[in-house]
C-alpha cells in the first residue's frame, strides 16, 4: 500500500494509512503470487467482507509486507477502483 501511494498508483486510496480500518487499498494478488504474499489474517478477512467485488485472492495491500522475495509481484485492482480509463 505504501509503495502504491508513493508511486501514485490510481485506485489505491489508503485513507487509513495502513491502520486496517478502511479497506480502500483492496487489491487482487496474481494467483502465482498468493503463496508468497501469505494469507489474510482474520481481521483482514473481516474488512474484505465489505469491499466491492471480493475474490478468493483479495487482499488489503496495507497488510502485505514487501521485501525482495516479492520482486515482480503482480497485483490487480477491482474495476470499481479504477478511475482513469
């Protein structure tokens, strides 16, 4: 989430700044990367119940710790979050 905000990725609002309170950083993790990013915690799963277009690979990007092992990670945004088309 922080990387998306710093790099001005459209569609990641991150209104709560990573406090796990808003779910405005909802994203989909590419199926080839879900094992490396890990599973959503119970608290994260609760927030994901209220996002638009949830899927099995939905995550809140603020809850993914990015390190060198995630180099090349593919993340997608729900259509409802993409404004600049």
